[in-house]
C-alpha cells in the first residue's frame, strides 16, 4: 500500500533529484529526514502506534522518536490518543494523489472529530436533497441537542437548518425559487421564519456572506453555524456546521470563535480534496 508521502508527484528523473544528497553530506538535513521517516512509518498495518512501537519501526531511540512525534503533533500532522499516536488528515497536504471515490467523507469526518474534541460541540456534513438536508457525516458531542438522534441518514427541513440555508444559497436563482415553491413553512418555535419572502431574503444574505447562523428556529435551545465546503476543483461537497445549546454558547461566541474554525476547516478541505470523486 502506498503511503501519502509516496503518492506525491516526484519521479526519479526530476532535475530536483539529480545528484541528490546522501546522509552525512553538508547540506543534508537529518532532522527533516527523520521527521519524514516517522510519518512514513504509519501504514495500513500500523495505523496507530505507541512510542515504543514507533521507535522499533524506525530504529530510533525512544527519546528521539518522542521528540519528532511531539513536534509533528504540535504541527497538526499527528494526534495522540492515550498511549497511541496516529496520522491526521493534514498529511494529505503533503501529497497529491488522494483520489478514490467518496474518500473525502472520511477526511472530513476526521476534521469534524477534531472540532468536537477541541470545543466539545457536535459537527456535521450534509447535502441537499429536494427541500431537505441529509446528514452524511457526523461527529457527535456527548450531550444531546435535540429530541431526535442525529446521525448519517437523518433528514431535516433545509429551510430551518443552517446547513440547509447554506446549500440553498448555492443554487441559481431560478432553481432556488423552484425549491422555495415546494417548501412548507412551520412555526417550529417563536423564532422561526414563516414568510417565504423573509426566507429568500435570508438565503440571499447567506449567499453574500458565505455562512449561515440559525438561532432556535427548528428547536428551542438549538443554535448552529454552517458554511459550504468545496473541493479543489470547485465541486460542492456539502455544508459543514457546528451545533450547540443556546443556553451554553452565546451568539457572539458562535460567530467570533466557532465560525472562524469552521471556515478554516472548509479551506483545509478545499486544499486537500481534489474533487467530489475523491
């Protein structure tokens, strides 16, 4: 199985590799070589390792392997789970051959799990199907936000979810109007929009600003922020969100802290996923 680093488009005949350095040469950076050796030690047979296992795989002493693992962890290329270390999707930025159907969802799953681990809130990826959003990837926090359990396959009305409004905002005007003609609006809460004119205006605002924040329109206490996520070739992969409890997270935290995290995640996916095909 080829590793991510081995998938990079570098060929033996490239001029950059002519007369290549050897260990011990003056310009040879041994520390860089050791760091790459650590990354390449992970593969299908060894997806996660303890410090001792890594030292054995790379023929490094434990102290040296530990320094490199901790450095790679600080840079975001490795993460720690108890005694074990494993790669993060960020290593995909080092290669250019990540292309297999729908594997982007596994990449996004890892990123969403990172957000949940960092801030303790649920995060999801959804796609638009008619006038509903369908959850395709979800990283759930321990606390429940709604009476129903949200999981891949769950459908919610696009009009009353932040991901739904983000996805509706990506449609051309004619298609957007056709979808809105099929929307049935309900006053799920006192905060819910019940006018199609108001809904359309809100969606156009979402289109201009590039994100959506919904505050307790579908369920009292449910507050969320969403943004579109695109592949490197411009394919729309879906919408990602962070959802939280209104009593626990103020709106300004959602906008000033969680939204930048979400936009950074979308940018990282854009740089690492080449197309919707993988």
